[in-house]
C-alpha cells in the first residue's frame, strides 16, 4: 500500500513538473487513484483530461475500475460511450464479461461475445474461458463444447489454464470421463512446468477419483521441482543447502555412471575434468573451489541423469519428501490446526506403510498428508476427498 501511495505521489509530481506523461502513464494513474483515493478521484482525473488524452487506454483504465468495483450502471454507460467512439477492444469486452460473471449474470456473456464477432473484435484465451464459464453456469454443456469446437476451428492453441478450466467445468458437472480426457491432454502439453498446473491436475484427478492420475501428476510435479532446483543450484552461493545438495546429487550420479575404480573426473575449477578423485574429494572440491565454467553443462546433465539408484530425493520446494513433521508444519502453517485436521491425523495414524509395495518415496501417511494439503488449498469437497481416501485403503 505504501508503495502504491508513493507511486501516486510520483505521478502527481511527474504531471506537475513535466509533460512527459503519456497515455499509458495516465491509465496507470487512473488505476492508482481508484485504489488509493477511491473511484471519485479517478473519475475526476479522467473528466479533467484533455480531449487528446481521452484514448482507448484511459477509457479502458476507468472501465476496468468500474468492473473491478462492480459498478454495473457506470460501467455500462462508459462502455456504450466507448463503443460509440469506436474505442472498444478485446480487453474491454473481457472486463465486461468478468463483471457479468461476478454479478451472477452469465446469460449476458454470450451476448457480448456475439457483439464482438459482429464488430470483428478478436477473442483471446481469456475471452474463450469466460464464455465457457458462462455456459457452464447456465448448465449448457453443449454450448461449452461449441466453444471448444470454435477454438479448434480457429486453430487456437489451448494452454494449461484453459484445459484446467475446462476440466474443472466437467468435474463440477460430474462429467468425469470428459474431465479425465481433458486432464490427459493437459498432462501431455509440452513444457508443462507451472506448479499451479500440477496442483490443478492433482486436485481434479483426486476429485474424479483417478488415483493413477494423481500419482502420475505428483511424480511429474516432483520431477519439475527437481529439474528447477537442479538447473539452478550452481548459481546459488556455495554455502547454501541447495548448492551442497546439488553437488551431492551430482557426485552420486557421477559415481553411479562414470566411476572407474571408485573415482570420477573432478569438474572443479582447479581439476577441470583432468584429475580423478574419490566421491568425497570431488564433493569438497566443488564446494570449496566451485565448478569449472567449461563443465557447468556437463555437471547439470549428469545431475539430471535418472538411473536405478535415483529415488528422487532432490526435493521440490517446499520439499514434501518424506519428512512428515515438516509436512504437517507446512499444512498447519497455512491452515492452522483445526478439529478436522486432528481427526484426519488420527485417522491415518497407522499409515506408515509404503504407498504401494516397493515404493520408497512415500509412506501412505506422507502421501495422504500431501493430498490433505491440496484438499485444504483447493477446497476439494469433503465427499470427494473421502472417496479418494477409500480408494487408497
Ligand atoms: Zn577438483
């Protein structure tokens, strides 16, 4: 809040001392004024703008404020004026659609979509998502499918957000088969790296009682966490846990794959892969002297090797490996202990068997706590969660 206030002052100062403000600056100013001094202030500022400063951007900023604050009348009046001036854009239509969805008037959204088509205003992914959501609220799932057909016809690339949204629509409508097919497509997206995407996968697979899906997504999430960590550990200071853990993992992988008589080439700054040392020596070289710049890529490649000794103990952040106390802590930290949680812990108190025979990564308990964590964060319904627990038994 302080920063915003300071920003507000900066804009005031900018405007008084120079005419360097452009229309994007003015649009930001409108937004800031609405946040700090209220809508009245933003409106006054907009009204006092010279004609040339009343553009797509400044109009759009004010409309955005009205939509966020859910002032339907004001938003409608302004939007009509913008349309008359031929200033309306995809963004403005998206704002109006959100406003109607927030006001629980989903039936208005398809009308806006039609208008956009009529005016040749292109849909972006957000537009498509809001149209889908409106049809879902109206329980018109054929129309939801129609939106997808249209996206396919227009060769729109589905991102994980859209697929996640669609899967959620299907899940909420108990169309589990379709939900799972959509989640499957989401899993197959190239370069799926976003944690949030995996959280959605895990949650929705859980809600549709697809345990295989939950396991698969959880493994992928761990792998992504591992890859993210591994790809950066050499940039971290040499005394940090990330760095040291990374080095240890590298040494273990190198020993498993490249050792000759219990020694590996040392890629430290001094040895530069010319000298052979034991695991302990290479580890301390890398921690004391640091890696040779010429071998950074090789070190990462080796660290990322997956072999039979790999039990993925390089944990994603925040590590939900098998450290139960830590996990309970994280869960408590976010949600606060409550009666439900205590009951849950009692319920699974006997869960210290492996998740499945031979599984070394998780005990049932740790896996369930991980799931419970997601239940809390994502508001999975009690019945859906209990159904999943039944499956696990
Ligand atoms: Zn060395």
